[in-house]
C-alpha cells in the first residue's frame, strides 16, 4: 500500500510515516516515480509512549475554557488509545515566547508526544519550527483540529499580533503617564508622589 494510505491506516500524519520509512522502522520501497510502497501490514512502531497534553488560554478570565479544553484533549487521547502522563495548563499569550510551562514541556526529553487542540495553542508563529525540532529529537506534536481555512488562520494571527502590540503600547503609555505624575509631584515637593 502507498505510504499515505499506511499513515491513514495507523492514524499518524504522512510526515511521521515518512520519517519511520526513512529510519527503517517500517519496511517498504520507493518506486522510480517517487511513490513509497509499504510492504508490511502491521506497524512495528508503537503508539507514543509518554504523552503530554498542553492546553492554553490567553487570559485568566478564560480559565473555565482552559479546563474544558484540557478535558476535550483527554477524551481525544483516550479515544486514540494514548496513555496521558501529564496535563499541562497555562495562561499566557500565544505570541509570548516566555511561557514557562510550555518551555519546560519542550525541554523534557521523556515526553515523546505532545497533543494540542490547535496550532495557536502551542504558538501563534513558528509552529513548523517547533514541529521540526521535536522530530529531530524523535518526538512529535499532534494537532487535533487543523485549520480548515488558511486565510482565516492567517487573519487570526494578524489580529493576535495587533492586539499584543496594542496592549504593550498601552501599558507603556500608562507607565509613562504614571512616571510623569510621580516626577512632577517630586519636583513640586509635594507628598502626593504615589499617583
């Protein structure tokens, strides 16, 4: 059977099956046309051994959504036959690259398979970089819901960038205004320096 059919049969992405073929984990041969034919019926590769779920929301007021997101991912993993070793929940922007729980998850070599609901739950940008680096370590990241519309996904990313920079800019303006009030109060010699 073709490699794409094999990947669908065992429930993995084509790229994962291709990696298995290149590593010799599954037997087959490549035709002169480039098509890869798999010659074994059952995969020799086993299901991911240490699975972690990563759920994220942007703000603390979305905490109930964080719990339901994690519950959906646990149900998904149970349906796929994965044994979940860790459920990581985090509150933080997908644009922020300093999310400690996600960084710790990525740095943990004992976790061989990470499951997220959407690519933007892991990161707004550079998901392919994360996926590629994990593959080089023999690890995988699985996205439950792939974007149906590339334009819609791109628009969501653009809105996230604008929102992130707008909040940073607003925060900087507010800090500057507060600092100006404190400096003015100090230069006038008043005791009202707390603004």
